[in-house]
């Protein structure tokens, strides 16, 4: 099996810089590439600040800081990645741009080099098709911020060789990350399973059942989530979150379960993108008045139950369709997006009957395919089985 010693990272944005830090910390000689010299300088400065904070917190010493920095070289010529054993692309989510970069990269690197994409939702098979040796291509999807988030989704395309998959999984594990292997389908695990967290919360708001602050408060206090859906969308950026939802919806042949929200579309169109623009679902100016939630435990539980049963249904369907193992699905949600519990373990706690009854009640009320129950959940309820 190929030992990964030299790593090339394409794109010096937040994600690319973070992945470079992870690889360098693991002892790999890392080249961080970007055509924009300012982006490279910013990445270098940012790493300096991050490592100094780690020293202040007692996580590393100055010797370790120097070792990590010494493992990273900042380059503006793609050809300098020619000796890489592994390259990870972390650029704009545009299929044609990624293909073009991969084609140029392949002309420089050796036959043994693994060429990976950090895409969050694009087809790995489609990206791989741009290469002369598509079997070397794989998805290696980190979560932001890469140095802190424990999960990495590894996504083999139908062209990916068994050796490339095993080497990628072993390498990421050696980098002290939790690996979840996912089938090459839209959104992989996390961005697929998490859609109802945002979509159902938006639907509850659009029906006038509760406002943003009340829904967020319910999901945190009653549901145990670290952030409410609207806080999180503002943190991610409404443009980014909406684009992922729209992509998943389109790629799943317009399945009603992933239907985007006009509320989020209009906010994106207006430029109300969240924290980065100072306004989204909430106002972020210093003098803005903080929205107050309605304190009603019965309402809060109804909100949590409705969002939770939709999340569980999505996780169960991912297992039903062999997107990933039950363990990887639960690991993905707890370590990729910090859910308080794995959704399948949560389903075991609530009971499959509870899940089926909740989904059927929603379907009976709305008669929308959005609320159809996963065949796996229905079967488990009938046979009184659990996921674990």
C-alpha cells in the first residue's frame, strides 16, 4: 500500500488551509497551491495566529509550531505538486472548473498519485471522468474548520480502485480523523441527512407555527443541539446552504424531501447571507435588538419532534439505500455536524413505532411525498427491531 508522505492541497481558502494544517501536523510534507498570492499570504498569516493560540492554550509548544510550519510550502505553480502522493482539491464548487484543474494536475503528477476532491455534493464519478486514470480519483470531504472537526467522509467513485480507497481511508485515519465511507450520491452522508434540519425548520416558520428565535430555542433547549437551524444557516451562509439544498434537490431528480425554501431563496437574493453580511435570519449589528423566543415547552416539543422524525427518516433511508453503514451514518452526524446523538441511535431510543406514527401523521395532514416514511423504518416497526 502506498505510504503518503508528500501532499498537495489546491486552494488556499479556509478549507484548503485547514486541510494543509491537518496534513502538516500529521508529518506530511505539504504544498499549498493557489494562483492568488494574496490568498497564500493570508493562509500563512492565519496559520501563524492559529498555532500561537494553540501555544497559549498549552496544546502545543514552540517546537511543534515550527515543525508544522516547516512542513508547509506555499506555492503558486501547479507543477510544483508533481511529487505528490496525494492531492486534495478544495476550490470553488463548480464541476467544470474542478475537471479543468484535475486534467492539468494529472499532466504533472506521477501515476501513483491519488487525486482527491473535497467537494461537499458534486459527483465524484463525474470529476473522475476528466482523468486519463479515473481509478486514482476519490472524494475526501473535510468539514469546516478542518483541524477541529473530527469527521472526514471518504467517497469512492464507481471508477475508484480498491487500493486507492484503502490507502485514502488508512491515511485519513492516521491523520487522527474519524472516517465515514459513503456512496457517491448527492450530499454523501451529512449534507443529505441534514437537509431536514434546515428544510423542516423553514417549513414550520413558513406555516406561521413559530418564528426563527422560537424554533432555534426549541432545538437547543429541548433537542440538545448546539445551534438552532437558523443560527447555523446564518453561520454557514444562506447562499452556501441554499446552494447545497438546491443541488441535492436537483440531483435527486426533484425529490420533494429536498425541496428548497422560498424564504431562504429570497434572503439569498437580497444578500442577507447571515453573519458575513451582518444580516440573515437575525440582525448582527452591535445595536440590533436580539429576537426573543416564545417560551412554551409544548410548542417546543412539537417543533423538536417534527424536525427530529424527519432527520431520523432521512438517516434510515440512507441506510436502506446502502449509502453508508449505520455506524458511519451516526458517526457522520455526531462528529461532522455535532448532533447530540446519532440519529439511528436516537431512533432506537424513541422506538421505530414512534417514528412511523409521527411520519404517517405528517403525511396524513399534508398528503405530500415529502413526508413518506422510509420502508426500512416501517419494516423495523413491524418486526420490533432496532438499528443497534
